[in-house]
C-alpha cells in the first residue's frame, strides 16, 4: 500500500510546500506594505469568499473521486467530465456577472465602516466571485486528470494562484492598492483553467459523440458533490463568525489573528492537503473493491503521520512564536506591537494543531463510505459551540485572546 501512496503523497507535498511558501511570501509582502489596520481587515474579510471558492474546488475534486466507480463506466470519461466542467463554469460565471452591479448596494448594508473600506470589500468580492467560476471548473478537471493518472495535478493550483498574486502585488499596488491581490488570484485561476484544458486535450481529445454525457448521472454526481461541499463550507461559516465578532474588536485585531493563522497553517495545510488528497483515491478504490485491509492500512498510515507531524509543530510554535513572527513580519508598517499580538495568537492556536491535521483523514473515511451527512451534522454542532465560545470569551478577554482561544477549543 505504501508503494501506491507514498509517490503521490510526496508529489502533492512538494507542490503544496511550494504553493504555501509562495503564499507565505505574499503575506509577508502584504504585511510590510500595509501593516495591520482597517484596510487589511477589509481585505482579509473578503478572503472568506476565496476560502469558499477553494472549498468548492476541493469538494468537487473529492466528490467526483467518491463518485468515480460510476464515472468509470462511461466510454468517454474525458468528454463527459470536460462538458460538466465547462457547463458549471458557464453557469457560475453568469451568476457572478449578475452580482457585479448588486455589490454596491449589498456590501454597505453588511459592513458599516468607512467608504474606502467598503469599496475595498466591494471590488475584492466581485473578483473573488468571478474566480469561483474558474475554480469550480478546475475541480472537475483536476478529478478527471487524477483518474487518468495525473495524481499530483491538484497541487499545482495553489502555485498558479500564489505566483500570480505576488506578481500583481509587486507590480500593481500603486495602481490598485490591496485590491491587486484578488486581481492576481483571478489571473492565476484563469491560467490554471487554460492549463488543465490543455492537459485534458493531450490525454484524450474530447469526442463529438455525446452519448456518454446523456448517460452521465448529473443528479447523482451533484448530490455527492453538494454534500461534500456542505461539509467543506462549514469552516467558512466558522470564518464568517470570526469576522462578525472581529468587527467589534480593536482595529487590526482580525489582521493579527489572520497573520498568525497563515503561519500556523503553512506546514499543516501542506500535509493536510497532501495526506487527504493522496489517500482518498486509494480509500475509495479499496471500498469499491471490498478490500477492507488496504482501506484500514491507508487510513492508519494517514492518522499516524498526522499525529507525529502535528506534534512537532505544536512544540515549534509554542517555543519560538516571538522570533518566528519578528523574522517574517516585523518590517515596514508592521510594528513591535503587531508582532506581540500576532505571536500570542500563534502560541495559543498551536494547541489545536493535532486535531486540525487529523480532521481531513477522518473526513476521508466518511467520504469513502458516502456517509457525508454524518460529517455535516457533527460540524454543525461544533460551529454552534464555536459561536457560543466566542460570545462568552469576548465578555472577559481581549479581541485577539478571544479569537485565538476559541479557535483552539473549536478544532479540539
């Protein structure tokens, strides 16, 4: 089993590492250029839409792989899934264009800070919604390429997004300010969309015969994808709660919290993504073939690796929080006070790393068994717990203390 899993795990780890390091560079540049203030709070608030778009991408990837037993019965897999991806893109792209004129009226009703802040949220929201249409199609294409043997392809997405966003941040900040970041994300998403279409054409040209498409059970596939997305969306609901409460805290609090989160999630999301994405094809195949031994071996390896890896980073971030923050962020508009607030959040949040890394491995079990409703119900309960925790802690603790402690409690 290790011979099957390790090559894809290592490949995805490399791509995820490169992507996250690039994202880290982007955040460090942003901190230097803008510091932690109302402008960064506004941008990081709209980043929730980017998180939802990524959740949609990964949900479609996982849901399509979970549905792979039915998909592989089709004679023309490339043609069928390519058409599904393109149709999904067209529908969502039209919806994002319809939202475009509505943003000017809706955003000021939700966020009541200065006009400049509202404008940042409006423009970034528009761009992230357009990006969503491309990422949804990219999820379908990535699943297709994985079925065709290109296991590591999903890991390239984050590299495209981060290289593009860094380039736009460096080149266009003086023209677009912090909105250059979502512009860069959109450009990277479009490039990856075109790149995957090119790969699909090389593997197998799309046939004109649409008989397979007629047999493709869109409702069955869509139901699986929506259930996976419902579960993946719950962390975004959690993020929305954090943003709602953060707006009642001191200016810059949410930026401090997000800067700490970027550091703490740098190594963990690399391994989380690599472990879950590399294990899921093996787990779903084992279940389909009735091979319980291989399924258990794959799952146990994922759990063991998750616990060992996360324990190391708990120790690292607990002991070296201050020097890590100062080394990465403390320059330009990022002050010593910003460093102290961010390092405190990093220390506290590190206590939740072990369950954070275990969660995708456990979720894969439910996806493989198609018991997705159970995962959604469990996560809904914990979101209610998180909301209550933030509300109670905010009565006693400062803003950064409330957000960091609530996150550590929530993931456990």
